[in-house]
């Protein structure tokens, strides 16, 4: 297996291809991240003390997650929190000394949230500024902008937390399981540390208080070999026939040869010699040696001999040594080791990671020795023989991956480390995914080789990854279909736009050659008008789809008569129905509240688009029935259902899935047989959703379709029948006598609007760009112009700039004269820009004469 530092150092070579290998790189990053943290756990377990284990793990976590600082906080006896361990990246200032005995209120919100979630992620510190100001201030001082903290539980009791400061968000998308595994290890290590400290405290108390646990306490002068006895066990001295008063070296040799087990004798002789003892004490004031004694009647098994300097000047060669019974200490340590092994087993079982040893001895069948968790993952009995265990594992590797696993085994033997991921057939769970890695056992003495490693069930991770990949593929397919539809739309739009344009040009050519035929002239004019209206409807559909796809809502709501809107739809489309030979009928509307407040234009668009389709895709002598019914009324809002049923050609089951997508039509020849570009139903769907309604469709090919639209609309409670406003009925008469400044750079457009205004009795002054308009207005007497009609896109000076200049002039009518924008730029942002420039209203081209006159009357009189 590779050294863990390889994961922390950037590799050389060129950058991977972002398009072709992005998903592979993401999966590789996940594997590397988990491998680094697994490696950190392994290395931490090898450290001699719990403190060193925790420091190593924090360093691995910090580097694996690319964090600035990793740390552990523990609750103290006063209820506050202490930062007990810390690792910081290069260039990051340590904070441990500043974070001792934090008041309980600082971390109170975290402990509360730990009760409902596994961990806490703060992606942006500013998100908690309002909700948790105390924690915000504490973190802000430390220059922390993001973090993840994980609670530490000991038997369901929270004892603290650990965290990582300023990790990239990408690191956290895949690290949740490993962070929890690390938490188990940290809790286990803290418990080990507490046990070790307790043992150290006891040993310290025993040694310095000269407790009764010491069987003998002596002082030896190594210059003379004489000993002074401070404490001795008279019985044991007689039984063992050892007297240190007769001389240190002889008595020590007698003691070792008579009392110490053979395997410890040479070691104890070496460490009790004068030169060794004095050399050790010069470097450190005390040391001890543990050894085992032979069976005896006192129940002693493990003993310790402690050496310490006297600390007195002139007695550098005088040493105090003492013997004590170490049985209790050894028992405690064995208990600690057992607990540590059990804790490690719990950690590995929780992480679904088993430990194995495989012996590949020459001339023998391969053997696998599996721990408890490994046997669970293999689905085998605890009594299984090692040869059978190996066969069970190997035979259930999914075919096609056997060679990959064997190659990984060869890499372990040759390179010292390897890891592989493969599917494995579990006897009960079916196919699972396994991450397996190992290293050679260098202590194996038999011919052949031995490997030690781990076997981790990563099925959940792989399933999640496959779902993510599937989601990405579905998104890519959706984008591909959308791009394909738009490309097809551009091709069809080219055809659909050219068709009415060709008709207009053809009719103009006929009119030029038939100027003496009034009848032919009228026919051509009518066909030009129809082609122009069709051309305008195409442009309007495209603009409507673009506006709706942008997500912008039109909030304009006004009172209107829903029954009248229905009747208007039928009246407008009756001529089309009659021409197509289709019966169009509005059934009696069941409306308790006909007067409502909302966007009548949107309601009309929804109904007319559906009815229009029902007429176009019908057959001669077919029918279209329109129904409207009020379903309920609560809280001032009524729910209406509109049903449009036709006897047309119907819609196929497959196309029903795409009917509301823009630029789609069921039949490739639809543009030849029917008008439209496939935008109508997309507009309907988006308008219905914008009004928080629903739309359903049932259809059978050859039998017709039924559309059901449900819309919530606010009831107009304040309405009362009133006669129509006299001013509205006489709009044209109100235009008469007005003086209008018309600003338009296009001669044809200018001529059309000028004709309409003069026909209504207005006096018109024209300007062909913004500067000319400003000059004309500035040169006029204040109050001359009742209204300014302003084009926006013009040479020399735009309409926006001209409006701003007019508004800034120092004259009484500069701020009050109505300025109305006339522009082909009809998007919301264009309207907003016109208002921002000081204009009162915005009208889209081609100009609706009636609407223009009404706006002029409203603003100008």
C-alpha cells in the first residue's frame, strides 16, 4: 500500500480532460479521500499513546479535507468547553490556548442541534450571523468562513465535538460516513487516554508516597556497592535468601537467577548494571523496568523495579531503587487492551470493515483467517475453516473481476501495498460492492507469502454514486433533447417566417399588376393582412415563451368579467371554426362569481391556445365544446375548471409526455397541414403554472382530446354594475386637437403612426432621431406638446437618452409632458429601462391604435 503522504502531495503531469474524465476524477477523489482517512486511522492505531494517536488523526483529517485547522473540544467539569487537541495547516495561527473554558452559551446552539443531526456544516459563516451571534463572533475572530463539526458521544452522552475549519465544500459531499467513523475512533482514544492518565496518576502516587505496594526500597552507592535498606519484606527475604546489605551486585544477581523467569533474566541483568543505570539517570531522573517472576507462594507474577536519582549534590552515583508488585497494573493494562480491541472491533463493524489474513504457503491450499466483522461481511459461520473461508471468498468474486483482484494481490506482494474495488456475491444480500486492500506480512517465516488487509462493504456509497451518475446522464439527455428541439425550431422557424413573408411579397406583386382591378386589390390586401397577423403571432409566441422561461412574473391584475372573457374567446375564434367547418360551442357556464380580479390576458391566452389547437387539429364537421364551472370559493378566492373537448385527430401516448415542451409537434408535416411552430401548449403550461393552477390532458388517436384546466382566481367583491365611462367610449374624439411630437427614425413606421394620429384629428410634429426631438421640444413654447411618442432605438441619440435630456430641461412642462415609448423591444427589461429613463408608458410595436389612443387620453388630458 502507498505511503499516506502521497495523497497530500500534488501529482505531476497535465491536467485531466474536464469533459471526458470529470466523473471519473470525482470518483477517484472520493476513493482517495476515504483511503487517506482509513490510512489515518491505521497509522493512529500504531502510535504508542492515545495523545499521539489523536494528533496523527487530526493531521490526516485536516490534510484529507484540505482544512485550515482540526481540533477536539471536551466538556469540562464547570460545564464549559476546552480545546484539548489541535492541528493547524502551514501559515495558520494556533488557537488552542485562546479557546479554554468557553462559556456554555458559546456552543449551546451546536449541542442542541447535535441532538437532531449527525453533524453540523456551516458553508458560509455569514448565514449564522443573525441566528447565533455569539458563535458568529467567536468564529469570525478566528478568520473562519466555513466548518464542519461532529459530536462525540460516549454511551449516548455527549462529551464534546471535533471539527475542521475552512474545508472546501466539495470535500464534504462524500465525507459524512468517514467523519462518523473518525468520531468513534476519537471517543475510543479519549477513553483510552483517561484510563492511561488514571494509571499514571496511580503509579505516580505509589512511587512518591512510598506506599505499601513497594516490597522493598533501597539506596545503593555504586562507588562502593553498599546498600541502605529503607523498607524490606522480612518473610520474602528469608524465603528467597537475598540480602542487599551484603552488596548490590551480588544480591541482584542472586535475585535474578533465583526469582526471575528465564526469558527476562538477561534483560534485567543488563538494565540493572551500574553503567546502564547511571547513564539512564543522567538523561532522565527516573526509570523503571517490568519483568515476570517465577511461581511463588505470595501470588506474585509481575514485578517492577524503579530507579531514581537522589537529587542531592555530591551523590551523583547514589541511586534509590525499589521493587513493587505490578500485578494490579498489568491487569488494568490488559483490561485496557481488551477494551481497546473491543472498541476497535466496534469501530470496524460500524464502518462495515473486516480484517483478514491470507496465507499463501507453498504446497498448501490458500487459507483466510477472518475476524468477527469479516465473517459477518462474508456471511459465514464463526466455525468455518480457513481453507473453506478462502474458497468462499474467492469463488464469490463476480466473474470478470477475478483477474483484477489477482492483479491487486500481486501488487501487494511486489510493491508492498494495493487496493481494489469489485462486486462480490453475498449469500444473503446478493451483489455488494467491496473495497479491499492489504500489505504483506514480513514476519511470515514459512515458504510462500502472507497478506494482512481489510474488506469494506461500500455498497451504499456505490449505489449513491450510480444514482448521481444516472441523474447526470438524465440531465445531459434532457439538455441534448432541448438543444435538438431548439435546433429543429430554428430550422422550422426559417420555414414558418418565410411562408407569410413570401405571401406578402407575392400579393404586393399581384397588386402592382392589377391596379385597375379593385376587387383583386381588396383580396390581396386581405391576404396581406392575414399573412401579417400570422407573422406577428409567430413572433409573439417566441417572445412569450422566452419571457415565461426566464421566470419573470407579470403581476398586472385588474377586475374583469370571466363570463365575458369566455364569450370573447368564442367570438374571436368563431370565424376560424366556421372556415374550418367545425362546430364551436360554449356550454352554459356555471359561475357563481363572474366578476374576478386577475390577469384577463393570461386567462384568454390559455383558453384561446387550447381552443385554437382543437380547431386546427380537428376534422370537417367535427366539434369543439367549451365548459366552465366554479368548483369552490374560500377566503375570497374561487377555483374554476375549464374543459375543452374536441373530436379531432387526437394525441399519441408517447407525444403526450412532450406536449408541453416548447418547439415540439407530434407530426413532422404539421407545419404543412397546420399553422404554428409548436409553442402554443408550452405557453399554456407555463401560464397555468404561473397562475398556480393545473392542466390535464386525455386523448385517443382518432377520437379526440379533452383538456382540463383548473385556475384559482380572486373574486371581485367590490364590483357593482356601472355604465361605461363616457371618456372611454369617445377616445378618438379626445385625441382631436392634441399636439403630438412623434419621434421615429423609420420612415414607413413614422408615416403609419402620423396618418393614424392625423386621422383622429391630432396635429403631429415629427423628428427622425433623439437629438432632433430634443431640439424640437426645446424650441417650442412651454405647453405646446400634449404628448411625446418616442421610438427607443435611433441613430445620433437613442430614445432613452432623449427622454432623460427632455426631463432635465429647465422649463415647466419638461417634468410633466407625457412621454410614451413605441418600440419593438418588448421584454420586461426594455419596459423597465424606459420607465427608468423617465417615460410614462411603453407600447410594443406593431402599435395597437386603440390602446395607444387610450393611453394618450389617460396621460394627456
